C-alpha cells in the first residue's frame, strides 16, 4: 500500500529530530522508525508534512538533508516554520560539505595558539563555535583530532550551552572528510598570535 501524502515527511522529521534531541537514539545505528500511518494521518499537524514533502518534490534525501542542516544550527522550528532562510541554510550546508577542507582551513586560521581547551570556558574555539564563527563541520573534525567535546559536554551538562555540544556530538557521523587533507591543513596551520599579529 503506498504511503499517504505527509507520512514520509513526518517519519524523516521524527527520525532526525529525535537523533539530535535524544542522547539515547542514534539514527545511524537504529535507522528510520516506522510509525503507523493512521497515527500520522490523525496528527493535527499532518498538513505541515504534506507541504514539506511538496516543497522538496517528494525527494527524501533533500528533505532529510534540509532537516539536518537546520537542526545542526539548533533551529528546531523547521519545518513548522518554513522560510527562505531555512532553504538558504540547507544550500549553504551543501556548499560547506562540497568544500569541507577549505572551510576547515578557513576556520582553523581564525584560531589562536591554545584555542582548543578541555574546559569550554577557557576555549577560544568554544566562543567562536557558539557565536557561529566556526562551522559545525570544523568542530567535529577538530574533535576527531583533539577530543574536547566529551569534556565540554560534562562541564556544560544542564547549562545553557549543553544543547549545542550535544548537537555537535550527534552530528559526527554526518561529517565526511579526507583525513590526509585535514592532516596537511593542520600541519601547515600558523595560529594567530594572541595580539592578532
């Protein structure tokens, strides 16, 4: 039996949202959880998901990626609010994925010597990441090299900045890059001096 309009959009939305909101669920491990079609169709918000599917011409990958792109920036209002900014976030995310080594290099060049600390309150990287000046992809790549997200999560547990750290941690399996290229970028990195010289 074919799925009714809105069911696929709802399932994708639910899976991505739960992945980023719930520490116990990992969509890479558990995949798409099916929901009874009748339960979805009786949901008063089914119209949102029908519209969501139509906006992406029913292309599941595009729906999925647009949710990931917006949620990794902490915007969980999407798709209930759909604006041109949400679409632009998705398109920017696609561009960052295609140029990930260059994005990483640009982000790394914003950092001073000693910018990466186990204590987020002493870390320049944390301050830049929270303000959106360093991409989530670069945070994940740097964590693969220097392992600071777990200590940040422990220190920031139940604080205002707990959610971004959880999101960056949950984003790890979405970030694909060439480790050799990244190693070359790190080796050639010349940190900014503390006075900006």
